[in-house]
């Protein structure tokens, strides 16, 4: 699909492509493509520039039509959750074709204004206004699935939000993504804004996303084995990836190219020891890449280039974070080797840009989320309330999802690495844990 020009329409034939894409969760479009305007390169605008650490005051105008209020609410919430924008209460929108009153918007405190119109075709036309510059900064027409308020329709609106963020910051947002997690011994998924949580497997734990966003690999506990299973989240089809009697396989992670799975395995005879194994995603023979020698090596995470793996190991007598090449060679201790409770370090996860690793560490009797800069080894603590475990980076590299007991029961929370702002993702009586953030689920134009 080609990107349209800023002032024109994308090929209307592509709307048929949206509906033809395989569906996810009850007939809604799985990954609706966005026929968006060309992304604005960083630095194009003179009067409206995103600066790290600052939030741009933005107003989302009311949208006419039966689904207009829902669209406005989703976009407004997505932009707030991006932590790049500050919401300004909306005032009356001009009639279609009428000019924006920039002076009025400025007095209301808005630096940017989102103006959207539902077209007869079902597409959504979006204009982003630079209030100070008194001009339209960017605009585009976006296809939405015809079934309103379905999961696919919501994902289409999320994709619009991500494009708006790209127009301002130069980087697409993460609204059009999902988080997989474990609840009631099943794998669930939820939208990045906390909506549409639902189980996608009959059993399973520790989900890991395939980079396509279509498959999840996880482990299932049987009486005589723990096996790895792959499920197609579009069709629901499942297949066993490992199924060796007596083996306890867990914590799978799919490589960035989607071709390999790294996981931890122990056998009944040596259940106190675990090694890392790698095998093809399509199936094949697992190859051991670590030598336990009585130690436990687990919770592996791939680097973005697929050349290295981070993992936890107690080979020194304390659980620390290590990095090794993808074949298991060149093992390096990453976390400081100091005595005390801080030596309980688990669940490393690599940032998409390869700069940071996030992990859990025991501090003051509770588990907290920390990041370590791989260049200078500086450490930063991101949480302090309750027990916080199993971090996973968002595709933008600035948000982390993790499980936390800060609200009383173990639930999923998200923190913005840049500002430290937290928000609760899921709620409910059942424990939610072991989250894994998906890649962006939007096809590029």
C-alpha cells in the first residue's frame, strides 16, 4: 500500500484490503493498515517542536457522527498515554470546510489541535493544526473497519493516534499494540490502553510475541512435562513446539527475525539445574547454548539485532543478569557483583534500541524495576511501591509494562521511563502477571 500525498486521498481500493486481512478476536480486522499522510521528518515545523521531557498541549476537537465521540475519546486517551501530550479540554469544532479560529485555540492553551471528520466512505480525515504557526501541519485520510467498536476498529483508531504522534515527534506511537500476559493459567491479551482484555489460549504461561504480531509462544504445564506451544492469535490454531517427556521447558522468547526461539529447559533428573536452548520457530531440534553445571539459567531476552541474549543465572551463587552471544559464547556479567539482597536480579528485557536492559531487583525487601545503560553501566530505579516484576519494553523504548502489587493484588502497570509516570493497565480480582509487549500491530503504508 502506498502512502498518499498530504493533501490527497489514499487509494479507496485499499479499504477492501483492510477487510480482507485475517481477523483477530471475533471477526474484526487483525492489523488494519493505515493509509496515512507521509510522516513529517523531525525538525520540519518551526513553531511546533516536540522536546524530550516536555508535553505538548493538545486539543482533540469533537467529531460529528454516530461513532465520533468514541473516536475522539480513544485518540485523546492514546495521546495522553503517549506521555508526549498534555490534554486541553475541547471547545466547539468549526463546521466542515470552515477555518479554525487559531486565536481562540491559543487562548484555550492549545499548541496543537486535532481535527477529524468521518467521511461518507467510512474513512477518517484527520488534520493536525499548529496553533502558533496558524497552519495545518499534517493531514491524512485513514481507513477504518466498517464494524464499529470491534477490536479491529479500535486498533484502526489507535493507528490514527500513532500517526498523529509521528507527525509531531517523528516517531510513531504505541497505541496500536497489545500486551500478552498470564491470568488464571491462561494467556490473555489486552490493548495498550487497557481495553479489550481477553483470553486467547485454554492454558499457558509466560507468553512471548512473534515479531509479526500474529503468533504467541508460551509454555503449558502437563503432568509429565512442560512443553512450548505456539498459537496463531488470528485463527486460534495451536501447535506444540517442544513435547519431550520429562523436560521442563519455559520462558520462551522469539528472535527479532522470527526464525528462532530461545528458552530455558531442565529435566526431571536435574530439575535443580536449567540451561538455555535455541531451536527453529518452525520446529526442529533444540540446541543447548549454556552449560548449567548445577546452576539455573533462565528468562532469556534477545537483543534487537538478534546477536545477543540476556538472561538470569545463579552460577556465581547469586541470581545476576548476564549477556552472551546468541550461540552462548562470550558470557559477560552485566549487573554489579556486590553482596547483599540486591543480588537477587531476574527477568531481563532488552530495549528496542539496544541501549538499556530492564530487570527486577530485590531492594529493601521488595522487588523493584531497574534499568541499566549498556554503554556506561549506570543504573536507574523506576519503581518503589509494592513488589514489581517481569518488565517488558514497549516498541517505542520509553514505556515498560510490568506486574506489581502496589494496588493490593498483582496487576499490570506501565511506567514511562522518561518521566516516571505510572498507570495501571488491567484491573480485576484475578492476578495478572508475566507481561510481554507486542510489536506495533499496524502495517506500514
